[in-house]
C-alpha cells in the first residue's frame, strides 16, 4: 500500500505557498492512477474496484447492469486523470500499461455491442434514468476538450460502431436539470464529429438548462449546491469553447455571462490555504469545484481571476486530501470526505465515484505558457484582511460567504434550503470544521434541534384533531427524537445583518407556530446570534457549535465559565478551538460526545446551548449567543470572550416590530436587530 502523496522537489520560487508547479500536477495524476491501476492486471482487464459494504452501489445481488455501471464509472472517472496525462504525453504508461492503448481498448469494448463487458442499451432495460447517462457526459466533456487523447486515434469503422451506443444513450430519457448537461455534451460530441442527432432535442435541453440560471452565476439544482459550479459552469464552459460558440452562440453567451458572474465570488468559497468547504450533497466529489479555477482561463475574458491566486487555491484544495493517509481506501479515494464514512455517502455513489474530484486536472489542457502556470502564487484578498473579515452576499441563491482573516477559515451561510438534510440545512459550514451528521438525541452540530413537549405530540394526536375531527399521521415515537429545521428561508441582509428563518415544522402541522427568526452579526472569528423564537408550544431546543473531532484518540478539552452576564463553554484540541457564549434566552451550556457522525473522526465533542419551555403558550423570546472559532493554541483572552458590551431588548422596536434588540459591541459599534417584515421578505 502506497504512502500518501508527498511533493518531490517543491518549487517554492514559483509557488511559495504550496510548492506545486505544472510538473507536480502531472506527478500527482500519475501517483493517483498508479494506485488505481493496482486493480488492473493487464491491458485486457476492465477497470473496476472492490465493492464497499454500505450505502453505495452495487450490492452483491444487484442485476448485472449495475456492475457494468461500476465498470463504466471507473473507466470514465479515472479518465479525468488519464485524459490530461495522455494529452501531455501520449506515451504515458502506468504500471507498465500504455494509457492511450488501455483506455482506447476498454472504451471500444464498453461502447461496442457484443463484447463481454459492453454496456447495456437503453432498450434492454426498463424505461428509466441510469448512471450511464451521467458517465457519457463526463467522458465526452473530456473528449470535447482533448479529442487528441483517444477519439482521433480510432478508425472510422470503430467510431461508427461506438456511435450506435453513444447515440442511444445520448437521446435517452434524462432527469431534471443538471443531467440535461450530460445529454447535451453527448449529443454535441456526436454532431461535432459528423453523426446525425435530434437537433430539436439538443436545443430543448439547452433551453431548459439556460432557464435554470438564477443569478450570481448560480443555477437551480434541487436546492443550490456545488453542481452549479462544477456542471453548470465547468462542463458548459468546455462545451462553449469546443462546440457551443460555433453551433449555438446565443445560448453559449448565456453560459458565458453566468460563468463570468460566478468568477466574481468563487474564491470566497475556499479557505486561505485552499481548503474546500464540506457542503451540499455528493461530498465524495470534494475538489471538483476547484475545476472552476482552470476553466476561468478558458473564458473569453480570462482575466476574471488572478492566476497566481487561482492556482494557489486549486493546489491547496487537492493537497487538503491527497496528503492524508486516511483519505485512501482499497488504494483509491475513499467514499467519504477525509476518510471512509458511510453515513456521509449517497446511495447513487459507487467505489469509483470519488474520481470526479479530479476535475481540476483539466488544467493540464491549458498551454504551458498559460498564466495559470506561469504566475507566482499569491493569497489574493487574504493578504490584506488582517484580523478582519470579508463578507459576500449572493442574494439570488441565498448564500453568504464569510472569510475570516483572523483564522484563515471560510464559511458558507445557506439561506434557501427546502428540506432537513445536514448537507444543506446547517446554520453555517466551515472549511476547517467539517459538518457532522444529525444527532436525534439533541446537541446537533451547527443546527437548531427541536423536540416537541406538546402533550398532543406526545400522545400522537394531530394538533388540529380536536378542531377538525380528522387525524393526520403524527407518530408519537418519532416525536420523541430531536429534529432539525425542515426548511431554511432567506430574508436578505440589512445594515450588515444576515436575516433568515428556520422552519422547524411545516404545515399542515401549524407551521407558523414553529419558526425561529435568525439574525447574525459577523465579527472577527465568529458570529453573534440574535435569534427570535416563535415556537408556540411546549418544547426543548438545542443550538450546537461545530463538532470537534477526537483525533488520535484524544478528546477535546472542555471548560466552562459563568458570570452575572453570560455563560461560556470552550472546547479545544491542537490548532483548533471553539467557544460558545450565551447572554439571554438559554438555560445552560452542555457538551456531548457523538459517535459516527463527524467527517474526520469516529468520535467528536459538540458544545451546545440548551433550553426547555413547558408553558402551554410560551412567549416569544430572543436567544442571544456568540459562536467563535480559531485555528491556534493561544488561550482565549477576556476580550475575545466578551464581544458584547451592552444588550437592550425591546418589546416594540423603533421600526414598530415585535421583540428586537440593540446590541453594542466592545468597540462601541451598535447593531439594531428589528426583524422588519421578515415574513414578507422570505425567499426560498
């Protein structure tokens, strides 16, 4: 078993922060493929990987096509590395196997009916959508960008034979929004190389995709997530340059404009060291969003990003993972984030799925003299942040990005979330404190966690039963567990304060009685929360901080303090610390140990605030807390743990709203939280 990747002969003159230059990208691609090809016996062996028990496919008793899907996904997604290597050096060999010969042979076998490992055709399967469609899109995205790698070396007869399978899958049923891109790219590839396609279908897919652009460079994808960057921007920009500009220039211009908008904020998603944020679904794909950095130099206006900053972030994101021993499982990237964690995996993933994280290696398609390769690394906006923070509002997708100069961390604060899912529904996501799964016993990391004590819920009655006589399903056993917000609404940013709403229970179960109005004041190193509870019935509530992983078996060190104005709890481990301070609206501060919920370790500590309200008609209440984090071992100073100088709570505010506050910070900055028209300003 190989050791984790280490940079040989780092180039600190060109890249003072990471040491990585173009040759190191080539070295890393080779290293990763050498590990993958440990599962390949010869040029005749189809590329596949050992099954991994758990929440992924295929399972031992699955139909044969599921195993064909695993093989095709392994072939296509490892080509994300192999294609760029072949482009750089057509004679590249891995473990004694010529890459071009291997992928040409295996691709021909997979796409030509009659071979032992050929793909099934859509008509051989029930009419539905299949993973094959996704992999066709990925394959032909690479071949559109770098046709010299494989396609141009097939004979005309071989191309014609393969085109039958390609066309059938390209024209087959697709699903929802981002998948249309796979059909677009497959059909465009066929048309580019002279094969007949349904042009009306292609244009229909294109118009559908264009319709999803929501602004700020973001596209609607179930809820807003990284697919907006990696598929809607990276894949389609490659499509623009290789096909769209010539055949559909008007639609290509829509894509170009959205990509240009995205580049204005893309660097804000990453930590100072290039760390990506564990957010949204498909976290197996990790660094695929870093593909935005090289693709920015494929735009018509290639000056959108500072090339030295772009490469620094791109390299840092890759090093975040490939240098960790626990990242590898069965000699390939694990199903998880930092390591194998089944509870973080979607069931549409297979052992080959994580190779999509190497989408950034399209950078090897850029010429040697591209600014992406020649510019000296720098840290962009971070160099001038000092101890301050930078906040970027993306109003259309309802996202706020915060970059903390004091800590080098970055946060994503989501505002438009349609369901309870820890991939999306947490209060914030931090590059250096990856999210934890939900704890039904309360104390969930970075979430409000709610448990009803309403006797009607405890009995299992519908709360409206005694009004209507009609019972809805209200499971008493389920009500014993803590639950997190069922949706998050974005209400905008006013006077620098971020407003959102956490809906803890949706109608028909009296949804207006289960609202927490969120107001957040960003400060260096964290956030002040002035949240208004509109929970109308008996309940318990917890508010958790980020999880602190127990690395090397060492638990976090937790300390508690209290004075007449506030309660404080801290948690620390080497190079990472958390602090939580409550001023109003909470009963106590607690800690809990979670098992099998954290991205980095099997055990973790969460510090959290707790309250219990047993009145039949509890009043509205302001919950005022501070949540701090830092990336050093220095003790918290009294000043850091006392960010608020004065709190004035108002039943009726000067804006003629109910229950607000005037907060004076220790530097005498005043923030007024009034929740003006918050219900009318909600967007989702």
